[in-house]
RNA sequence: CGGGGUGUAGCGCAGUCUGGUAGCGCGCCAGCUUUGGGAGCUGGAUGUCGAAGGUUCGAAUCCUUUCGCCCCGACCA
C-alpha cells in the first residue's frame, strides 16, 4: 500500500515536473532526477522512433567533443594512431573466439537483407558490438615480424548492442566510444599497455572530469568476453552506486590465435601476438552528470564545459543598453583573450531571472551579471554554479581572475566528489552488516573479503544485487591482509570493492 | 515470451462508460506593458484522436484486427 501511494505520488510530481520544466529532487527519486537533468540540460533525448537509441543534442555533444579532444591527445602522446574499420562485421568473425561469441551473441544486430534480397547465412553481417574480431583480421595482414610491433591503433566509432533496458548515456542500443587495439611481441609488454591505458583513463577522469575513480581488476565473471583479464575504473555516483567508467583488457593470445595474428620473433620463431583493447564511451557523460549535478540541474567541471562563463547583460531601455553593452562586449573579448570560453546571453524577450535558471540547468560554472548599476560602480555580480551567494567583483579584474576561479572550481568539484565517496565508503566484516548497508535499495562502496570463488560471487549477487566491482590495484584500496570471506567465511587475502552498479 | 497499462496539438493530459461542432495546461507566434532570480494582459496558429477494417444518418467514443510505447517479471551488463 505504501509502495502504491509512493508511486502515485511520484507520478503526480512527475507530471508537475514535465509541465513546469523543473527537476525532480534527487533525494525524492534518483532515476527521475537523472532524466530531468538530461532533459533540462538539453543534453539528449530518447529517439523513440528507433528503439533504445538517443539523440545527443548540441550541448551534450559539445561535452563529448571535449572529452574526445582531451583523450585523443593522451592517446597520441602514448604513441597511438587513429584508424577506422568497417561498421559491418562478417558474422563468421564473431564465431571465431569461443568466449567472445558467447558473450556478445545475445545482443548482436544482424544485417540479413541487402541489395533487395536476403543474404545467404554465410554472407550476413553483424553491426559491430566491438571490433576485436575485424581488427584481429587486419592485424594478421599487417603484422609480419617483430619489427611491426607494437601495433598501436585507436578507433573513434559507434557500436551497437541490443539492450533490453536502456538509460540515456548509461546504456543505449547505439553508443559512441573509442576502442584502442594493440598488438605486442610479449605478454609482459601487453600487460604494461593495459595498465598504461587504464591510468590514462583514471588520470583523465580525475583531472578533467573531476570524477574520482578506483582502479582495479574485474572478477572473472565480470571480465570482457574473450579477455584474460579486464582492468577497470569504477566511480561512485551520487546514489552510492558504482559506474564502470572505462575498461582495459589483456586479451592474451586469444584473438591472435583465432585470427592467426602471427609474427616472426627476433630469434626467427613464429609466435602469436599479445593483444590489448581498451575503451570509454558516451557513458562518461552519464557519469559526469551523476558525479556532480544537483537539484538545479547539470554542473560541469570547467575543463569540460562548452561554456565556462556566461555574461547576462541587464539592460532594458536604449539608454541602459548604450551604457551596458560596450562594457559587456569588452569584458567578453577580454575573457576570450584570457582563454575563457565565454558566452554573452543578450537574447531579447527573456528576463534575466529566466536566463539564470537556464544556464544553471546547463551547468555553466560561472555567471556574470552586468547591469547599469554595475557599470557605474565598476563591479559586476558573479555567481559560481555551486555557490550559495553572489559575489561582487571588479569588472576590470575579471579577465585576469576568472581562469584562476575556474581552476579552483574544478578542484572544488573533485574535492566534493572525493568527500562524498569517502562518506559513503565503508569497511564491512559481517554478512548482516553487509546486508544492512544495501537494504532498501541503498548502496555504498564496501570493502570486504571475498573467497575468490564464482559461486560465492553469484550468491551475493542473487541475495543482494551487489556485485564485485573490482579487486583493487596496489594503492587503490585497503592494503592486502588476511581475513574471512564476508559470505562463506573461507580465507581471503585481500578486500575487494563491492557495490550495486549501473 | 508472460502479466498489467497506455496511444488525442511540440510536451503533459481531459474527453471514451452514456456516439452528435476537437478540449485544457504548458510551450509556440504577434502586439502592448514589463526586465537585478522562472513576467502580465490581449489576440493567434497548431490535430489523419497510433493504423486498418466494420457497425451507424453520424465514431476519439461501440466491435474486430493490428502496430508502437511504458511498468513488473524473464534475459543481459
């Protein structure tokens, strides 16, 4: 009964929200809050005409472009080159690696008709869910000797996975990502690559997205289909759940053997290459939202904000405009020269208050209000996206000060996120405490002992919906110590990170 | 694939039981007044009522068929 009332209640709130263009409070209904932030931030909308797909709108895509630009630079700095492989992959390729096909078969879309006729079974294509197979095929053509190694390739692309439940940015049928694919002459070197790229992701998440992550290793049941090992970065969302924000895989020689990717070693022996693959996707945008945003909408870290500062001129009468506009234009030019992405919102017909709300919903870090009074006093009203109060600042100082203010804001967001994670991370040693943490749909990050078996992992998931997010890499969690498995009581030598997950 | 719901203007919905001129709120457009935290008034535009067939003088409304979407299961990460 309570549940029924609850759902009716939130439905009526929801209607109100749709009518007024406002945002459901996070504490009231987290999933609705998320949807509202995406909509009101003008980031994306559900395509509807194409099941499970989304349209990324200009503001959302601009954020993705900033993510792309920074990551692309990091990939190139670590020696990788971009390339592009076909969207369609022969069905037969998918079947060549046993675990791979088992993992992906259920979510593959197949092209069965083309050129006005049905394709024979052995000529059908699937739309790539990932590109290990087709890239394996080409690697086998491109690699002859150890002199061709390492082969370091990255692809920016779209992929398709037929998902049953979709959520904007977090899980959609089609999504955008990058997939790095490398081939090496030794397992040692491949493993170094896996860790190197995981750290690229981790550094990017923390430095640019202000999203702290825990770097670790996936349990066997959570690893990539066809990999020896999957490393990951896991971030805490504001509902205490974990988001897998990036993965880096040690593929061993599995795909090398399946696609006959061989090279002649220095000693003249024919050997299979050791491969890696690694990727992050538009899911990062979802992580960005659920790390920083609040009940007023999106909050963007300056380093990813398409607009870092917005100036709202307040001028109504022609005389006021004459006074205000030149000052606004000069300030905008000075800020631009100082490297700030600035936008002047001089739209007619909208009142300042409405503009304030709009830019807050869109996550702009800094707002500058400039009207006749400010021109006279030489001071403008400024407001940071997370501040409670407006602050008066000297107009002439803004161009010099704003870059530093934005930098501090970036650090503030990271600090807030770190604090939040700390407050919601616990060490647990008993099964009843464990269940308490996750009771009533709640979630936190829990460090606890696990006996390392698939059976225990499955039981825990079955009873609590909690999964092993990762086994922490050195320095990413509590130091290794002997203990007893939270569920089975069997011996364990390290705590693992457990949480509910997206 | 099972159980439940739903489809009417860009969005959110009423109207369907009991057949009779297609409605409301928000948004949009125009004009005037407004403008330092979501403006007010006046006027205006917008619909194959999901689709097909049937009953009827007449169908958003009744009947049949069909398609899409949502929620809960199942499946998946």
